[in-house]
C-alpha cells in the first residue's frame, strides 16, 4: 500500500516536471506611451475564450504559448492606460510589441475576476459565485472572519460563542462545507458535523478577498465540499519595478458592544524580483453585551441573571448586575501572517506562506448557560488555547507546454491544537481533552487550452492527517497533580486519515457563446485507529490492534451555459461526496445525556444537485474616471443586475446520529453516576435540500447604489421511526433571511446603510432527534440536534420552546480617506439595540455597537 501511494505521488510530480518544459513561443513586450517604458505586471487575456490568462513580468514581457490560436485576440490592460487589443498577425507585424496610451477619456471596462483552484475567470464557472473584496471587508470593521462571512451573500452564520462562527451554505454546515485558505484546505480529520467555529483562525484584516462557491465543489476540491467552498485569500505582497520599497502599516479600532480592542501592524518590502509582507493582529474581546429591546412575548430571553464563580474553594451562584452583559464570553487572539514572493524568471513564481493563530481560552457560552433541573449545569466550559500553524510553498509556471499552459504545485503543512476544559458545577474535578492534528497536503493543478474553443483542467491531490488525543482529570483549584482515567475524544492510541484523488474538467465554448462542461473525480481514502486497554470502555481485541475503514468515491458534473450581451443562464448537474473522517467514525463524546461511540461500518455520504441560474445586467453609459473613482480600479458597476438561482440537492447515505450499541451490545453507558444513552453516526436513507436565491443590484447614479438579496430554503430527511420511516425536517436549515444595502460614495467619502432580517422558524420545522410511539400517536423529540431548539425562547402560552423568532436590525458604516496615508472609519451596528439570535446560535448577537477605526499607511517613495 505504501509503495503504491509513493508511486502515484511520484508519477504526479514527474508529470508536473514535464509540464514545465516550455515550448519557446514569441516574446510579447508591453510598453506605455511612445517612450517605450515597460509596463510590469500588465494583465494579458486572450479573446474570446480566455485561453491565456497571465501577466507580464517585471520587464513588461511575456512568453506566449507556441500553439496560440491565430484567430484569437489578445487583450492587454494596465491601470491608467487604455486597453490594447491585437491578433497574432497584427502582433507579428509589430514584432510582438504592444504600446498602450495613457487613459484620459471615458472608462467603461469591467475587469475580470479570477477565482478558484486553477485561477479561472468567474464568468467561466457554471456555479454561483460570490466575492467579497478587501475594500468591503475593511469598511465593515469585522471583529473576526466569521463576521466577514456574514457579509457575503447567501452565507448564514451560526455562533455558539463570541469566539466563533459556523457558516451555513444552502442548508449544509460544518464538515459539509470546505474551508480553504490560499489554496490549502483547512478541513481536517476532526471537523465535526455539528457547528464548527474554526473560521476565526483566519485573520479578518489579512484578507484580500473571500470567494464563496455555492453548491457542490467536489470536482476540484474533493471531500467535504457538499454545500460549497469558502476560499479565504490573504493579502499578497506586490512586486515593484526597478527599485525596492519598504512600507509600514498601522491600524487600530474599538467596538463598544464587547469592548473590543484591536491593534494591527504591517510591513511590506518589495522589488522587481522579490516581495514580502508581514502582518500582525492582536484582538482583545470583553464580555459581549446583547440588545435590550426584546420581543414582548419574551421579555427575559437571553438575560444572564446569574453566573458561577469559584469562591473559597466552592462554586457559588452570583447575581449579574448587568444581565444584558453575557459574562464569560470574552477572549483574546493573536494572528501573524508572513509571505514571500519570488519572480524566478521565465514565467516562474514561488511563494512562501506562513500563518499562525493562537487564542486564549474561549468560553463555550451556550454550555455555560445550559440549565438542567432548574440549575446551571456547568461551572467551566472552555475551548483552548487553540492554535493553527500553516506553512506552505507554492510554485506557479505560466510557460506553455504539451501538458499545460498553466501549472501549479502546493506543498503545505498545517498543525492544529484543539483543547477543551470542562467542569460541572460543584464537581471537584475538571475534565481536560487535548487534541493535536498534523496535516500534510500536496496538490498539482494544470490548465490547458486546446483547439476550437476547448479547454482542459486537471489535477491531483494527496493528504495525510495524523490525530493524537489525550485526556485527564484535574483538581478544580489546580492544587494537586492531574488524575488519570478520563476518556479521550478520539482513539487514545492515535488515528490517521489518508487520501488521494484526481480530477479532470473539460469545457467547450462555441462561437455563438454556448459553453458545455463535464468533469469527473476519483478519490480513495483510508482511515485507521487504535484504542487502548485503559480506556473507559472494554474494547474487543480487534479495536486494540487497530481498525480500518477504506472508501472509494467517484463523482461527476455536467453543465450548459449560454451568454448574451446582457444575460447569462446556466444549468448544472453536479455530484459531491463527504467521506467519513475520524470525528464521524470513532469519536467518543458525551452530550445532552447521550454518548457517541464508534461505528466502524460508516460509508461516505453523497449528493446529486441540480441548479438553474439566470443573470441579467444592463450597463450605465460611460462616465469619466474621476466620477467613477468610488467604484475602485475596475470601472462602474452594472446599472441593473438581477440574479435568480434555484437548486435541489438529494443527499444519499446521509450521516446522522441515532441510537446505537456498544461492541458488547449495551444500549447504555455509565459515566460518573450518569446513565447515558448510546448513539453513533450512521448512514440514513436519504435527505433533500432545496431553495431559491434572489439578488438585485441597482446603480441609481454615479453616487448612489442599492442592493438587496433574499434566500429561502427547506430540507427534509427520510428518518426511521417505530412504525416505519417518514419524512421529517433536516437539520442546519435556517429560516428565510436576507439583507439590503444603500450606498453613497463621492470622492474620499463612503457611507453605507445596511439592514439584515430573518423570518421565524416554526417549531415543526426543527429536526427530530427521537421518535416515540405513545398509544396510537407519534411523539417527536426535537432536543439535542444541531438546530439547538433548547436555546430558543419558552412560549408563555404552551410552556414549550417556541423556535427562533423573526428579527431585523439596522446598521451604518462610514469611511473617509483623508489622504493617501490616513483613513478614518465609523460604524453603528444594531442602531435600535434589538435583541436577537441567529438561528441555531447559543449566544445573542451584539446590542447597539459603536465602532471607530483609524489606519495609517506609509506613502510609496
């Protein structure tokens, strides 16, 4: 097995090495004006099929592919200059020299957006794509990256604590969404299927953009991309032509709702062949204050009237003088980003990427407010300290060869530490669980332009995750040595996930603007785990020797797309899969009177999705560059843009938690005097998720613009009951939600008024954990699921949980660029101090929050 894997990986590396043997094509030179000043890093794209997408080097030159189609046109763009366009024949007549004139008149072009694993143009993808760029991120002054995700259209964010945020895409959450940072997958072997708070380990202020690809993304990205892909792209250092620049950046901000203090420092040094960027971000959050204006039926919902304090060696219940202040929700976090880019010449580039994130203990607020038998259950429940360390090397080659016109190699290592510290009220012992994950990934990607509008993308990837788990008991006052005998969250003798995969993506674009696509991916995964003789459960001998789970997945996609001057529509059928990871397969965890145990026969869950989308745009007449400066460097946006998307996903062998047995046949497990119901993850029969997205953008004039969006979805699963299976609600399905923005921009001033809203989620729409037969009727227990019904208000009429209520909130963001160096920002969130919780959340949203930010950037020399 090991020899076989090494052979495959070696073959991929050899193929990539062959692909970089460039066939020497003509050398294109791009100059400005008539003085032949080279234009470094000018954008070069071939039309109409975008088979060439690249930039010139520091000398303003580019080696064109030898097999470049003669009928194609080259479009060359450079900021501050008019676009240049020429055919191969015209270039040959001019000795492959293009001269761009300075831009003095009208400005109408819209710059292409490059996204994805192979840096494709967004308009070429058949999936729905949302992009949030750095300027919008900075305007909102986010507390963490989870707050940034909440700004992206179609993304719903659940929070179990202030230091977290779990994105939901089209009714899929946690390990059914793939998180990627700078091309490297973040999802590892312990990403769970509940609510996942790992997104905050990305520094929000280091982001250059966030790409959200909604719907199945397994073709390129493999396992976990069932609901979509969230790609965090951190800032890049820029090359500078002919001389070196060293630049300092300093920024700070403060928010009143959590007494949030932030300090950011940055340093950038660059030249024609080398560029580096270092960013440091320090955040300190106090306890979060919730809004005071509650719905009339629930005047006490979300109040924190009491908390547990350790006084003289005893747990004591203490009154909270400010019950809207959610005590023990604050935390601290430090983030460091360092990047180095090297221009190796001959269309080669290398990049080193280092990221480090560490937090203080992060209180799990929804557990701290959990009440059982009328009393608070937990005295302590913390994550952390949590750390993430990433180091990666990326090599890119833009030379054309027989194998590819573009190729890239990423080798990355990530180390993640996730600790949990919990202690029940009046318990003399604290349970500590420590989990370390070391992840190695290698991925190769190729893009090749073929004749007659054809294009082929393909790639390979391999990963190994090694999981080590430790658990022990500690005295509540930390005065004595740790006790032994605690249960580890994952197998005590270690566990491992290994995976290899490959994909091919073929596209054909016809002269009349029809595009047909098809793709296929193969994936092989191996799981292995070993249990210990000192574990709380007396495992069979096979568990002690080591158990395995090997799975193979084959998925495909097909799409049709049609473009006209003002519209585009696409029809997409796509498959996705999520192979079970260590958390699904062999986790041992107590929660809500139940204990989850291993299920060695777990299989991958698979989805089939159908999506149809329509986009219509009209454009403003050309306006001067000065009048459209507020839109950035890409020209004015569409006058009208309307986008509608409908989707339907069938989930097969869906992994859900249900009643199970220990290896000895027991249905219950005794733990420190508690009798726990045994459960495990199993493959349910099937589930369905369907929905509709609508967004409208309106540019009123050169100063005013308006945007609104709405999202509606439903989900159900075929769940087993005492009288047979029946259709019941699927979990992770938020109620209908949306947001609207009104923006005014003129010169250095920008103002944005935004509203967010959510409709009610009815009780009958919540997922069901257990079904009981009482007499002739069925009783549905909706507690203990990921929907967190028990964290919603109590209905005063029925004395039962009411479900999430509808809410709306209003905010205002202001930005003033006083100079090239100084920028001032003000923010007013939840202006009316409304009390609300996003669906599934265990902590209330911030109340009225006043934020102020100031940044300074050293001017270029």
